[in-house]
């Protein structure tokens, strides 16, 4: 019983440590993940991987600002 309580507390703590992202970044990530459904990308699992989120958002902001033509192949190779 004590182990179960410890696991529950640990899981709650993990959930609270997820860095909040801006509304715009959140929308960008949703669009990104929706476009990658065919390779099994899951939005909520992605949110738990902060280092990947930061890198993906940097790439997506560059794409948005410079209008790069990027392919799914690039993202598959990068992530």
C-alpha cells in the first residue's frame, strides 16, 4: 500500500514539472503532431519530452518565420 502511495505522489510530482508553453507554441505542437499521426506521434507523450519540445519549437519557429519547405523525412531523421 505504501509503495502505491509513493508511486502516486511521484507521478503527480512528475506531472507538475512539465514546463508550461505558450498558447501559440501549444497550437504549433498540435498542428505538428496532427501532421505526423501517420508515424505514431502522440501529442501528450511529446509534451513529456521537454528537450524534444524545445528543439521542435525552434525548428517550427524557423520554418514559420522563414517559410522553409520542410519534409516529414527531415523530422523523421531529426527526431
